[in-house]
C-alpha cells in the first residue's frame, strides 16, 4: 500500500484522518444521520436516546451536586503497530460509542446533564491531510453526521466546557470504574486545562453501566441483525467443512461471509475453531494456537464465532461432526448440552436468578450423564459437591451489547462466588426485561480436570471411570445462543438461527454435500 510518509509524521496516528475524508457519500458508511455499511440502517437517534436515558438516570437516581454537571467521555485513541506507522483498523471505545456512535478516534464528547445537549470535540487537522485522505470534514459535516447539538475542536475543550454552563462553573462527570470481566479500569477523560474544573469520577461509571445493561428497541434491532449475519456465516461454515481442511480455513469462511454479506468489518472476539481435542480448549484460537490444526474424519468441531456490526456484537457457538454424522458417544454429549440449553431458555423470565440458571444447566447435564452410565449416585449430591464444574468449568453466559462481554454483570453489592464453576459466572444478577444474554452450557472432557476429579474422593465416588475414559478423546461440546429477556408473560427471544438438534445438523450437512 502507499506509505503515509509526512502526513503521519505531522500529527501522529492517522486512522482518524482516513475516516475524515469525503470521497462522496457512497464511499462512507454514513448516509445522512444513519450508519449503513451493511444491510441494516442504524439511525443516530439510537445514540441520542442513549444520551437522554443517561441524563435522566443521573438526574433522578444518582446525581447529588449543587453545580450544573457535564458528562465528559473520551473516545478511543489512534495508535500504530508498535514503533511503526502501520495503523490497525480502529474500533471505538465502547462507552463513547454507546453515547455518540462516532467512528473516528481521538474525539471527546460532552453531555449537559440538565439540558441533554451534546457536544462533540474532534481534532483540528492541517490542510495537508487532504493530499492523503481527500477532502476533510468540516465541523458542520460532523454535526450532520452524528446528529449532535454542537461540534468544536479538541484544542477548544476547556473553553467550550466552561461555556456550556456559564456563568455557573460545571462539575465534570468523568468515567472511572473497573470492568468486572477484565479487571481493567475504564478510560477516564483528561485534557489540557482540566485542573480548572471540579471533577467527579465516581458517579458516572455505575450509572452508565446500568443504562447499557438494558437495551433500547433500536439497540435490539442492531443486535438481531448481527445475529442474523453470524448465524448465516455459521451455516456457511457447516456447508463448507470437509475433513482435511485447516481450522483457520473455516474461520476465514466465517469472517468473509460476515463482512462480504453483512458489512461486519470487525468480529466480536478472536474466533475459536477447535476440532478434535482442541474443542475442549475453552479459548482456543489464541496467538499460540491460531486455529492451525487439520480437521480429521470423525472429529467433533466446536466453532465459537461472532460478527460485530457498528460495535454491537454477537456470540454464537456451534458444535458439529466434521463428517456430518455424530458418533453414538458424541451424540450423548451433544444432546445433554442441548437439553441444558433448551431447559435454561424455557425457564428464563424476569425475576429469575442467573445463578439458578447456571445450576439448572449443570443439573441437566449431570442427569443426562447419569442416564448414559458416565455417573452414578444422587444428582442432588453431585450438585452440592460441585461436580458440574468438572464438565462445565465456565459460566453459563454473559451480557452482550457494545461489548461481547458487556458491562454491568457485578453491580455494587453483588458478590462473586468462590465455588468451582459459579466463580466463573460473568453475572449473578436477576433477569430483567431488555437484558441481552448468552446461554452457553458446555460439557468437556479435559484431561487434567478429569485426573483431578478422579483423585478427589468427593468427586470420584460419582464417576464411572471406565465409561468416562471412553469419552476422553471426544473433546467438548458447547451450544451458545444469544437471547433477549422480554416482559413477564412473553417468551425469551432466541436470536440465533442455526441447526441445533442432531437430526437438523446431520440433515443440513447432508444436503450441503449433495
């Protein structure tokens, strides 16, 4: 590709400048006040509604200050690959995207809590950038694109923030909080001159997280679209797979379909394409194991992949036989996990605790394994002994939205269990209408975990060793669907659309090979 040379040297990382250029509206993913890279149109009203919800919550629930207050969010920063001038594809910081929907890096956004008026701050670029990236956007262009009340340059932040609530000084509400999944702290806005303002960095984070937990109707439509695209991409993989292919070739099929047919430039996470023993590696596909094994005849394939559309994600796992036909033992494990998945979805409704759903999934798998001779003894005692974690060491599911592991799983006062399996839950909340969550029970035959269970008298007494030994080579099964919790009396909405039963999978794969 052509080098960026002096343009990069002039102002640093340049992903922002690339998206500033105007090659005509047809070349840009925004048309008017909507994002239309794929086949789903996302109106900027989605983000104005989010800002409105946040202000209302701050006014009614959390904010107790005497002075006028302004939410200040900092967007993601442009970067390069280590010391080079090569720019990775930019993906917006999630809180900033939720509130403003802005594609470009190095921006700030402010929201007057009292009036709800929004201000976007963008970097001031030298005219020389037009040589490299085309006609530069004006402030009016940004205002029209993102449907905000005002746009200024980032070098004017201090002056303009003071003007928002003048003549009274403003309290800046900045974002600082710990993500309960990663343990990392959110990006807190800072700028030259911030020391002249009173800053409150404790109020905003818990309240914006609570807003993100409950999705609006517009957000649900974007999530449904991402699920439709990902479901179709998974079906393409099931059609194309043949023994002898490399796992990464199936990953490539998924990513190509999601981008080419759905406009999903990003995936929600690194694709997990585990075949054979690799299907029991929960986060296979990492840099040291880049989906590089050959798929063999008789392998069970666990493919966990999700496309992301305009930062809204999907997270789907399909498990199926490479040959198109389950072996008897593979069928036992698969149908146990599928029954757990369906039992949970049927039981979900507002007021139900997620911990109870996790235990229901464990219990279902244990009951099925006992029925098929892998286990012996009382299932209630198995649950009490936490035997379920031997086969399902991860949590049942997680919130999903602008992040695939979305925020809000552990609000203030929520306590994470120390017990096996339960300690891996990404939320312990009671279900509410508007929540989007994954349902992903699994059963895995992981060598070290099984060895530890056989050595533990509390677990070994339930395990039928000679039968379990027969299943060790299977790997694992995970069945992951994305669902929406609706009002009481309405069924939980299953967004994922892929073949699920053994008969559906075998017939689908048979038809694809005619």
